[in-house]
């Protein structure tokens, strides 16, 4: 792997699992508050409300609590992107070099064929 990749492997998986854990914790709290009627809910709409409440509450918590993990994930992703970019650039450069060599060979063959043809050996007036 590239040296730009984060020193901690699987940072994306770690961040995602921690983010889901924060959401599930908020959902558990919201469901408990709903169950004990601290938050008045009823029916399917109430459960949907509790899920939305958990999502809204978990977003700022994750932003504050998981900033280090998010930075590690960002470094891991940018390292992978840089590696892909480097490999792609070198592959394109190699293809361009092959095409240039083929063009030069075709020009040399065409020049040789034009130079050794009957029109080239006939004297001009």
C-alpha cells in the first residue's frame, strides 16, 4: 500500500461501526423515553418519530465524539485515492509512450517507403 494510507487499518469500518453504535444508543434512549411516556408517542407514527429523534440527536454527538476517527477515515480514503491516482497516471503515461513509439515506427516506415519508391529514384527536371 501507499505510505499515505492511515497507520490504523480499517478506519472507515471503525468509524462507521462507532457511528452506528452512537445512533443505536440514541435510539435506545428515545425508545425508553417513549416507553415510559416521557415522550408521548402512539402508533407507527410515534415509532417513526423516535427513529427520527434518534437520528437527529446522534448526528451532533457523532460529530463531536468521533472527530478523531473521522480524521483517520479521511486520511485512509485520501491515501487510497492518491494511490489510485498515481497508478492511473503511470498507466496512462505507459500507454501514451506505447502510442508514441507506434506512431514513430509508422512514420519511419512511411518515410522509408516514400524515400525508396520509384518516384524518389527518378531524376527530376
